[in-house]
């Protein structure tokens, strides 16, 4: 079911890309300054290629930005695991902290009123 929903949601994007490609089929000349030579290609291919290059650059920069946070999370997970093992070694009880524990959130109403009504 989820696969069908994702395919149906991707369908408008595919239609938009096809319409863009058909409407922008003019040939443009691309010449890069330090490189001698020119490349002739359709405007749609050039613009989609530049868009994908920008997306990849953004993904890479975000990945680099998130590295310190990932390292911190891994270190804290190891610390929790070590503390749970130490606690389990001291007593025969279960560890005091369960990583899958999610506290119940209070219900909130969207349009005013309190959650106790």
C-alpha cells in the first residue's frame, strides 16, 4: 500500500519533468572557460543536470554538517550501553534505562481548550 502511494505521489513530478523536457528542447552551447571546447546539448538536460549537481552538493554539505552530531549520538549510545551493562553486573535486576522507552505525551487540542476537558 505504501509503495502504491509513493508511486502515485511521484507521478505528478514525472509528468512535470516530461513537460519541462518537451518544452525546453532547444540546443544550447556550453563552453567552460579554462577548457578549450564546447558542448552542445538540450537546455532541459543542462538545467536538470545543474539542478541535480546542486542537490548533491547540498546533501554532501548537510552530511558534513551532521557528522559531529552523529559522533556524539554514537558516543552517548555506547555510554548508555556500558552503564546498563555495569548496572546489570551489580544487580540481577533489569537495566534502569531502556533505549526504546517513549514517555506518553499529553493530548493537546488544536483549537484552544485544555486537554483535561
